């Protein structure tokens, strides 16, 4: 799977309430949640991004409560991938479970500029910054986790496996 889009930069410790405020937790509708993604940090964020854009952040992205709404909101607003220095453990699992590609990189977030055009190859664990030609290596997912992301999340993966067995 490959992602290509503009980088939207955020700092360290972006918590799930900043990703999607608690006042919107009365729905699981991806588009509705996406319309409010990051609005307490930047009220215009969902209107600025183009489908396929990429969030780039610092340490501990997705900390705070364990709500699945956070990665759903990110995916729902059109973000194709999140690259961060590190992720909160529960956010990491929730992102995989809903099919949101995420990559941890110690070096890339500090060196990628806001609005840089990025191309990401998830299978190869490679980030290419087309703004300056820089390349960054990241860890890849184990094959079963990559398959879950490629299917669009855990529920879609389970349905696919059931159909294959039938």
C-alpha cells in the first residue's frame, strides 16, 4: 500500500480529545467525525486537507483516552497515513483495527516540513520527501497487521477470511 500527500505537522503529546473532542462522541460515522478532526487545535483543519494528505507528529501521538473515534476521525477527514516519532499504545492498536496506516520514525517527523509532499510505501517501510529528495526508513508492520490495514481494518479482514473459508 502506498500513500501520497501533503504533510500536516503537529507536535508531541497530541491526545485523543484534541484529535476528536468528546462533544462529538455520539456517533461512529466516519464522515461526521472527520468533519471535526483536530478542530480544537485548528478549526479549519478538515477543510484544508486534500484526500490522501498525511499527518506528521512528534512523540506519543494519540495519548489520552482509548476512544476508537480518534483514528476514525483521522481516516474520515481524508488523511491517508500518520507518521509520528511514537504512538500511544492503545491508539496504535485502534488505528490498525480500523485500517488507518501509521508509521513510527524517530528521524522523519523532525526533518519533514509543513506542506512537504510525501510518498510513503508501507510495505517497504519507506518515506520519500519529494520536496527535498530525502528518504527515511521505518519499521514495517508484520505481514498479518499489514493485511489488516490493507483490508481496511479488522472487521473487513475477518469478513474476508470467512469468505475465503466458505
